[in-house]
C-alpha cells in the first residue's frame, strides 16, 4: 500500500530526533583514579572493582 501523503521534513525530524548517538559516560577507577568505562576492566591497572583481572605491563 502506498503512502497517501508526503512525509514532511518536520515529521521526519521529529521521528529522527532520538537517533543521535549519546556520549558515553566515564567513571574513575577506585584503585588508580584513572577514567574508565563503567562495568569494564580498567585499562591502566587491570582491576575490576577490588579484583585484579588482568596483569598490565609496567613501563
């Protein structure tokens, strides 16, 4: 079935208003105070909460 009327730019804009990407929020690691993504292993120290999950090579 074909559309009866043309979809206006305003209607398309209202429909697409929620399609924009959201900025990801960062949290600080409790052990090293570096920024990291929430619910992820810290890339700088390798801890997840109080548990060391991966070993990070020191420079």
